[in-house]
């Protein structure tokens, strides 16, 4: 995944975990990440859809973790934001007359799937709580 959503989501979740249940506004979160609050709200919506975050609207609203940080695996976050193959896809269509061109996509897909499985396995060994400990 090469679009930055994982980084933004982990940053949001790390801040929420360190707030220990305190409601954090999208403006506060955006200030830490240094991005537009609209982008933060978009990611919070996705994290809420995947059961990691809860939110309250209004003047004194904000977001908080929906479950303990020890129950959120980094692989869960990765899968919640995954949009495309980890190493991307070629935009061009290889020449089907070429012995490499007609097979390259099949072999690259297998390689990318294997690499992504290794990444998900590694991320699955780390909880959000483990990650948060690195900061404090």
C-alpha cells in the first residue's frame, strides 16, 4: 500500500490510545499529523466502520478507541486501509506476443501476494498497545 493511509491511520490510533479514553477532536489529530481535518475525519470514518474507533459529534465531541489498544493488531489497520497491491500495478499492458510480456503479470501478482502476506504476518504480531509503548 503506497498511498499513506496506513501512516495516517496509525498516527490517529496512536494518539487516541495515548489519550486513554479522552475525546480528541479531528482538529487536534490533524494538527499532530499536519494534514487537513477533513482527511482525518475520512480516516476516522473508515476506522469506525472497522470497529476500531468511536466518535461523538458536537462542540465537545471527538473520537476515542472503540476497544483496548491491546486488541487492535497493526495488521487489522493495514487491512482496513488497503486499497491496492503493496507494490502497485503496472499501468501498461505487456505485449502478449512476448514470452515475458504474456506471463509477467501472473508472476508479479504471485510475488506481490507473497510479499503482502509476509507484511500482514509481521504486522499481525504487533498490537497498537505495543506500538504506543515506543513513544512513552
